[in-house]
């Protein structure tokens, strides 16, 4: 009884990762920033499959799908869908993205974005194994939909770019029952990157992502790719007090990229468990694929 009372009164608040991390975040930016919708040439679709702690039952798995297209009158449109499952929880974030392009200077372009949608949240506590045969009234299934909106800005000049976004502005409650109160807290993302030619066909692409949410320390992803002819990219990434990644992205076909990231935790407890993380990315520039196919058919004729 003493142990129960200590746990009940002291361990009332639990803080943990709430939104998914991505090693290959540069290729799927409009998931966190609506200003990227239509900011790149062509209709672009990206799919990321991230498997964390492979071999552990109930381990996190994230599927992220995004699509963006530039439209007339400086408007960009996009859709972003993220399915995030861990243990007994299942979340699906579905949003529509709209951006507006501003030509500030001859070489500086700014995009302002708005994201609107919501989070479909489900948890099934019936899957938990009880320590007693006595029924627990709090062991129930929870299902809810929480609408939300987000904002973002993206600026680029020559080979440099900067991004600021809050993809979900409202501090929504996921559930509010007899024992649990969980909330979706706003996350702030600040990201930037550059490209530097170093030798003939080689380019270095460093980038930095900062992420902050109330209750957790500032997280930083420090990443750098070395690219050969912009077709073969090899990179490394370090997330502060969290993980180390090795990544590669290959332009298999004009407008079609395949990426892979292998991530290992650096935090003591997770590194001792030897859990690994695999991330696979498929990216399609539909317009480039169509043009390449048309050129190929014309050449054959």
C-alpha cells in the first residue's frame, strides 16, 4: 500500500517524445512546415517508413506521406498524412497545406504557409495485461479527433535556406477520463541548410534542425551530406543526447529518389539494449518523370 501511494502521488506526470523524428527530414519538410507546399519545382510525392527499436514488441512505427504542387498566382498546395503507432496507441495526422510565394529580392524568395486538419487518436488499454483479476474501470478504449492548425515560413536565397514552423498551434487534449489526461503540445521547428561545391562534381550539404516543446530539452539534428553529381548522396547525422545516423539517397531515375537511414541510439539505456532504427524513403517528382519518359520516347522514334 505504501508503494502504491508513493507511485500515485509522485509519478503523476510523464514526459516523453510526442511527435515523430525523421533522419531524412530534408526530403519531407512539408510534414512539419506547410510553407514547403509547392515551394519546389514539380508535383512531388514522398513516402517515409520509419521502424524504431526493431525486434521489440509494440515498438514505434511511423508512415509519413506528403504531396505538394505549385499552382497559379504564387499559390502552393499540399497534403500531409502521418500514421504513428506505438504500443497501444495509434495516431493519424491528416492535414491540407497551403502556401503563398513572395519575391522579396531578385535572389530571395519567401513562402508563407498554413496547415489545417487534425489528429485521429486511438488507444486500446484492453490490450494491457492486468496484475489482478479484479476489473479495472480505467482500462477502456479511447477514440477521438482533435482539429488543429499550423503555420510556417520558408526562405531561400541561392544555395541557402531557412525554415520556421509550428505545425500544430493548439494544445489539445487527447483524452480526459478517470485516470489519464494526455495533451498534444505545440512543437516549434527551426531549420536551415546550405549547399557548397567543393570539388568538380562534389557538393557538401550541411543542415541543422532545432525542435522545442514544453517539458523537454531542446533537440538538435546536425546533418551533413556529400553529394556526387547530385545523384548519389551519403550523409551522417547526430541528434543531441539521442541518436547517430548514417544515410544515403540515390537518384535511381530522373525524378525518382530512394533513401535509407540506419540509426543507433546514443542514450545509455537504449544503446545498452542494442535497439536499431531503419528508415526508408521513396520520393517522386512526377513532372520530371513524365518529361524524362517523353524525351526517351522521342529519341526512340
